[in-house]
């Protein structure tokens, strides 16, 4: 699989995490809570925002560097990581194919964890990313320690996303660009299924439907297209600075 080019500097990766976070807020996917992390190339460490930093104003210099145990290695003095830093650390420790994790709390999407016999399924073409399934982690608690983080990793398995019952979503991807792409498509898919449920019986995409779409789908090209669309829109409207080289 072709993957988006890796950021060419620590600063650019920081800009990408900040931009992704602010765009998710602007798209009403992330709110006052939630976080995006990014693995630092060549290190057992990752970038993540401090617990009290508003997501809507996140800047590159606000980010902390943490190891997989959640220990702060570098960052603004006196700042601590979010309570759910172990969610990110434990996923990045185990899943070497994952370089970025997004966690947010989108209520409509999470509705599918609150009803019987209506699991969230793949109903839109770009949701084939989750053709292997969208598991639901049964414990709604904040993932506030390594034990709870390891439990989330066990539920996630080899899948690319999960829902935490009555809590929120976890999206994993190969890059920050891709985690933005997947977070948006995950919510779009949930909205489409929610709308379809209001009309009648939902018919998810079949295996043949998925194969037909994947035959011509180029993930890296699509990720780059969507990233550019949202970044340029955010820069034009002042959501993020125009001089960020991302």
C-alpha cells in the first residue's frame, strides 16, 4: 500500500497534529475533549496535547512528547498529558502499522453502542476501511491507565477503529493525514446509517460491493486529496495559520 510521505521535520509533524485537531473541532467531530497523537519516527515516543489545552486553539509548541508509558519526555513546563494518554501509548506500542491515533466523542456515532441489534456497519464506499469490523469496547470508563489501555488494544485487535460503549471513538491510521481522513469518513458513515435507519431496513455494503470499490481505489491519493481540501479550507477561513507548511 502506498502511504503519504512522512513529515520532513518534527515541526511539520507538530503542525499536522495541531491542524488535524483544529479541523476536527471545526467539523464538529471533536469538542472540548479528545486528542490526536502521532508517533515520532525512530523513537518509542509520540506527540500529544496537554490535558488542559483547548483543542480549538492547539498550536505546535503546545504539544508534549511522551513515551509509551505516558511519561512526559519534553514539552512546556508544568504541562501534563491527557488522562487517556495510555489509550494512545498502548496502541502505538503494539500496533507498528499505526502512526497516528485520534480519540473523540461523537454522540450520534456512539448511539450505535447504545441500542440492541443495530451495530454500526459499512454503508458508504469510503467506509470499506473498516470492512474487517468495528468492534465495541464494553467498558465505558476513561482509559486512564495502562491496564485499561491494554484492554482497548485487545478489543481493537487488527482492526482500524473501534467504539467505546457510551463513550466515544478510536481511529487508527498510518499518518496524521490519514487519521483525519478516516475520522471524517467514520462519522460520515455513521450519519449515513443513522439516516437510513430512519427510512427503513439498512442494507450494508456486501463483500462484492467492497471488492468493486477497492479495485480502483487509491488510498494514498485519496488521503492526500482530502487532507489538502480540509487544510486549505481551514487556512482560508483562518482556522489554522496560512504559513503552516503542511
